């Protein structure tokens, strides 16, 4: 019988990504309810040394495959390795991050393991011994409760939503052979062009400051950048701003852009089209700064200021500077 | 170069989604149905490859009778033929089941590259492209903003958190399209006229030899959690309002 709550940990350049700890501590919570153990799969090259760290977040066993063929990530190599160790151990639940890598890998595993998965979940519970997953659909315009009837029951977790709680265990590290032959791989990473801005991706940021049509032009985003620098925030944009060519595609928040859940979302000069509200509606706190008192964004905002953003934002930057000094 | 583009018909992004009172799904009354925007990027890229390298573009869609409009839209853009998988038993199933049906329809036609949207904007599940690739035994490159094809391989750009990857894949493969890949064309009037005469093959699960074994189910659909009413910060001067906002964010919300 399928048993155990498993996660696929994610590392990049030899360091864990935060989602790995969110996965581990969520798995711990579910495993406690089931009375089962938590196992993690860690893949990469030169990463065996960090395997044990997962114990800090409640993992009992870490299955490690440490080989050059697993670095950098490719779908074929990682999916083959995970499928092998999962089939050998038959877990009841398998969790991954809904990061770009986790989404790519988890979907392939759905095919390899012939199972079902709830994508981008924001809540997981055990109901009658089975996994019940809650996830936004239609970019958050509604939510679905998903039950997976095949094993392993798979779910991917939206980054930044589940707490990473420490729960120290002495994790046992188990090496395994991923059985991946480099000659068989059909995809290859030729180049990694790193973004040198040092900013977190929108999907990972704790604070997002977004600008829309009200910014009036690309040159004015410097106002948001200054506030963002002060707060360690990432700057986002509405579709209008991206389509106008003011901001790059990767900055777009909304139904055809990124769906985000930061602790704080500050919308500047964004009226709040339904597609935009869908993409940021699950943020913990929403601030709207807009001249138009009838802008739909105010109906979603926890705090609203009806005023000219060109007057408010610089003052806010000054105030934040004072507070953080 | 034979290209397949998978498309799904979804509610327009303007749609206000209403959940049925019994939580059994969404109320479809008055919904305007359109081609999933990410699939549109896939169709456009398929047409560009055909224009450059020759060959055929086949559109495959799983959905009820109304999904035929979406197939016709793609044919009007310039695709050559369509396959419409229409079977009530396949509606509202899961990614594995849908991909199984798509794979059964695609495996018997020639293909060098298959485009899917990176996700459909209705269920936001983002699984079908990858599962399809697995079932056909071919590689996948997902969430792609640039595609270059030369005979036996394709090179693609895939943005990830904080970086961009240049990935090479052998062909055939599945590519899932992300916004930024291209600007989809509009169907021309002659295109719309021609599309009416282009062949669309209709299939059901039995005709494709697919046994339905549902793996995951949406057991309940819920409206989004209600947000408590917000506060409008009043004041005479911008500085005063900004100061109050900063105080609330620090002391009440505790987020800065």
C-alpha cells in the first residue's frame, strides 16, 4: 500500500530554494496526521553536502542522487530519476513546488506515474486519509477543491504561501542511482543568462510595487524602483504598461501574466481590470494609490489613497526611509 | 515540417466567473468563449514555421460542440485541418485523461513539433503539454518565449526565476507557448471563408481507443475568499496620507 509523504526538493547552484523548506514543513504536517514519514528527493551535482539540512524542516529521509548528468536541471534527467525512486518506494503523496522548474517537472511526472495532480495549491488537508487540495482557478476568480484518486496523490505548492516551520529531525541521507544515461537525454541547456538585477522574481517576492497606465511612461518607474529598493521589493506592472512597451513581459501581473501572492502588493496608477485583480487578489495586503476614486482596485484594497501617485509615492519613500532607519 | 497545435476554448479573460450555488462548477450563462490566449501563441508559431519551412498545420481540440468555433478560428488564421475530440465523458476530466485522448489523436498523424499553450486560463492546470509529450515519448520544452527550428533540433528561450535558459531539444518535441513568443495574427476575411471548407475530423473516446480512468477531480468549486472592507486614508496633504499609510503598514499590517 502506498505510504509516506514525499517531496521533490529544489536547489539551484548548490543552495536550496525557499520552496524546498515550504514543501518539507507542509509534508511534515500532513505526515503527522497520517502517522507516516516524510521523505525528500534531492537531485543535482555536488549537492550531497546540503542533503541533511532538510532535517531541520521535518524530513526523515533524504534520497540523494548526486551526478553531473543532473546539473543543470533538464526535464528528461530529473523526471527519470524521480520516477525511478518513487516507483521503488510507492509514496501516498508527492509534493513539488509550483516554481518554473517544479511546474515543468511535476507535469511530466503526472505522465510518467499515470496519476493526478492539483497544480499551484494554496491549502492542503488530509480528509479521511486522503489529500484534499485547494487551488485558485481562472487566475483566482474562483477556487477548486481537488481530490486525487490515484497514487501518488500529487500536488504542487504555490511558492510563498505555505509557512516554512522548523521541526528538527536528524535526517537520514540515502544515496540512490538515478539510472540516467547522458547519451539518452533529448534536451540540453546550452546557456544560462542570469538576471543581474539582484531582484527576486515576482512569484517569489514578499513585497511587490506595481505600476500601471497611470505611470504615464517608462521613465517614471524610477519612482517605484526607489521605493522598492528601500523595501527589498520587486517592481511589477499591469498589462497596459507591458503592452505599451514600458516594462518587460516578465513583469506583468495578471491572468495572462504572473499570478502572485506577496505579503504586500502596492498598486500605483492601476485601475484594476478584472484580469489584473485575478492575478494579485490573493496578496495578503493590498494598497491602492490612484487618482480616480471609482477605480475598481479600491474595492480590493486593504488601504487606499485617492491622490496623485506622483505626489504620494515620493512621500511614501521618505516615510519608509525614516521608519526603517 | 508538419506542425500540430493543440487549442482549448476558454472563457474570455473579461469574464466575471460565477460559481454555481451548489459548488458543482461555474455558471456558464452568458460566457463569451475564446481560444485560450497561450494556445493562440502556439497556433501563430505553428503558422510561421509552416510559412518558413512548408508542411501542414493540424489543429487539435478537445471540447464540446462549441469548441468547433475555436478550431475554425485557427483554420481561419491559416491552419490546414482540424481534429475535434468531442465526447461528454471526456469533459471535466483531468490532465492525464485529456492528454491521453490528445495523444491518441496525434500519434497517427505526421508531426515534427507540437505546440500547446503553457497553461489554459480556465483551470490554470498547466499539465497537458508535458503529459502529452510523455505519452508520445518525446521531449518537452515548456513556457517558451522564442523558438528556432533547424531540421532536426529546436533551440528555445525559457525564462525562469531570475534567469533565461537557452535550451536545445531534439525533434519531434512539445513546445508550450508563453506570452512574448509572438503577436498572433487576426483571421482575414478570405481566411474565414476558406476555413469553412477545411476538413475537421470529429472523434470520441471510443473512436480513439481511449479508456477513461479519471485520476483527479474538482470536487467543489468555491468563490474566492472574501476580503474585509478596506480603509481609505484621508488627509489634507500627500505627505500626511503617505505618513499614515507607512504607519499602518508597519503597525497594523506589520508587513514592512
